[in-house]
C-alpha cells in the first residue's frame, strides 16, 4: 500500500467551511470523544496475519523524511502503533527503547496514529500538523527514541494494520509477518526476535500483555486532558468486563489462532 499527499487533507482544507468527502472521512476517523465501540476488543483484530506479507506503505517520519516499509526489506522490523494518549502504548515505551538498543540491527518503528483518548490538551487531529505536533510531544515527554512515522490523516496505514490503538508486528527481512499481537508485550517481542533471527518460528509464541500501571495511566490521561479522563470513566462499564480476559491473554485477538502461551510475565 502506498499513500500520497492527495490522500491526506491539508491544513488549508481543514479550514474550509464545507469539507471534502476525503476530509470528512478523516475527521470522522479522528473522533472527538473516546467510545469503546470504535475498537472491537472482543474479537480478533484485522490486518496481516502471521505468514502474510506486511502491506507496504510510504509516509513521512517525524522529521519530514519520506519512508517506505520496503526501505527496510533487508532487515527485521518491529512495527508498533501508538499515540500520546494511549496508556497501553505508553507503558511499553521505556522497555521497547531498551530492546531497540539491544538489537541495533533491527529497525524499530512507531506508527503514530489517531489519538486513542483525545482531550482538551491533546485533541483529535484536524490536519497533519496536529498529528506531527502530538508525535513531537510524545517524543519529548516520553523520551521516545524509536523512529516515529506519521500516518496519513485518515489513517490509511493504521487501518491496513488492523486499526487498533496498540498493536505490534515483527516482520522478517523478506517482508513477511512472523509475529503479531494486539497490545504490546515487550518480553514476547524479544523472544520472537531471538527465535526468528536464529532461523526459528516464533508464530507459536503467545504474548501476555500487561495493563498500564496506575502511574502510567495517570500520566498519559493527564496529558490528554480532563475530558479524556471523564470519557474513560464513562466507558469503563463496557471495558472492565474484558480486563480479566486481557490479563489471561485469552482474547481472540491475542490468541491469533495459535497455541499455548510461552510464559507468564511476572514483572
């Protein structure tokens, strides 16, 4: 998949009284208020499955350089989706950056997507400048050292990779997905890399994603703003029932049709 400037409405377009159909779709994608119905947490997420080719794309990074996934075809790639207002993404940033330091031959990429919990401080993106500013805020406040790629305003790459707020893909040098999970578990990612780089098959690994700690959740939601906190509280009756399943790792999205988990994280 290749994106282009024409697919991403500009700041000038966003100021128009009557938005174009493309801009209108982008504004809908960048919702103003969090609603769990945006994310089918009870079922397997979409995007390429293990063994599928990873969809190619071309975007710009946070510094304005053009980047394509195929640029890394000779290397292993760890691609994670995230944003400044997602506690589940925020909880793994430090560990993932440490992992990137230990695997310098691997390309660690963050795809910056729409805000998971928009608020009055970090709101929904209305132009690519908003998205880039939020990505810069993330880099500054969380000391994110991985290369940050800016998705299109309408989330073309995000949708191609499942459309969830935090997913992780390990892609081999031939461009094939060898491991994936909804919600990142850095320990499982490390094990997947070790196995794949040694010529093994990590597809049978099962991640054990942990919930964001209260400290991380407070920090991330405070960054978003009070409205984001209130929206999360209102949504909690629909989210809380699935939390035990998420901790146990038995969501269909975490299972991906594979077999038993490889370990239980105690960290």
